[in-house]
């Protein structure tokens, strides 16, 4: 819930990004106006959200409606328009947003170097050498086998660049605080259930500066705690759960109407008694005459 400001000074929330277009990994600035905080807020910090779920940056307001911060386009962002918003850490509200256009640069491919095939020489075959027979006792003929030379072509092994893969990081979900009743009367039980806290974090529930409950987040970041007000008055009450982040929920408190019903019944009974007494008085007066 944003704090009220004079009508002459109030302006609608607005967010701008500079630059508002670029490739994945581009750093950009954000600035906002017309964003006012709840009087109960103790911090003016904001988160910069990408497509409503991924925190890509942070910033700081000044309590007078303006502020600035910085963020970076996710490396896995796809081409096209994406929603950029600011989220108030104190209240969980998203009062302003703008559009950032992602442009994927063209991929430049370098052709591989041209390799000339090796020159292959035809194999050389020497004719067989035959020596004339020598006639001697005993006569022996010697034949030398042909000598053949073969050239073998060697093809260099081909190399391919190793493939690369990237794993997109998981996006944490947003924290939520849920009260099991929207409207209670003094003395009615009330239970708060929340998600999004760090594992094992201590959770403190507060309302109007008073501690109204506590719990410890389980391994999934979830918790559950009864809400007990020390002093409670009619109207809307805000309950905050603090566990490293701040979660906010609202509950309306109304007075019981049982006392008003009893008073109305007594008035009706008294009316009939007075009417009966008047009728009896008229009857007695007639008898006397």
C-alpha cells in the first residue's frame, strides 16, 4: 500500500530504461518517478525484475517518489520485447514497468582454410633383372625377383570444434504470505502460511510494530504460524513476515453485532408491555363508569 501524498504533488508511477534495447548481457540503467512507500517501510530498496520473475538488478528510492538502479539483460534472453519492472522490497508491490527490446547480433562464420590435396606420384615399378645363365658344371640359373616401389597417400585427420552447451539457471519463485481469514472479530483464531523464505530461516510476524507470531522455514522455504494480536482495533491490519525477505498480508477486524441485537430485543419487549398496560387501564376505567 503506497503512502498518500498531496494531490498537487502526486503523479502516476513511471519507469524508464537506458538503453532500452540491446543484446543478451547488456547492462542498463533504470529510473522511476511517482513511486511512494508505505509509512511503515524501513527500507526504500527495490529489485529489478525481468519478465516478472527473474531478479536482474537492484536500486534505491529516496522516499520522495523517485529513485534509480542498474540491471543486466539475462544471457539466455530471447529476441523481442521483454517486461522490466521494479519490485518494492518492503511491500512486495510492482508499481511501475517498461519494455526492453532484446536484439540478437548476427553470427559471423569464418570459412576454414583451403587445403591443397597432396600430390600423388604414380608408383615406380622396376623391370625384373635377369642374369644370363652361367654354364658350369653343374649348371645353375639364378633369377632375381622384380623390385616394386609403392607410394602411400596419407590423409590428415579432420578436426571439428567441440560442441558447447549452456545451462539456464533456475528462477526462484516469488514469496507469498497467506492469511486463512480475510475478516475476523477480536478473539477469533488467525493462521499465517508463507513460502519463499531461505531454508531454515527464522520467521518473525509483526503488525503495527508488535510481534504477533514466529516460526522457522522448512527445507522448502515454507512456514506456518498462528497470529496473536496483543491489542487489536477495528479496521484493516497489515501483517508482515520477515525472514531475510519481507512478505505482506492484510486482515480486516470488525466488532461483533451480538450486543446490538440484544438491545433491539429489549426495546421491542418494553413496547409491548407499555401497550398492554394501556389497554388494561382503559378496561378498568370502563368498569368504574
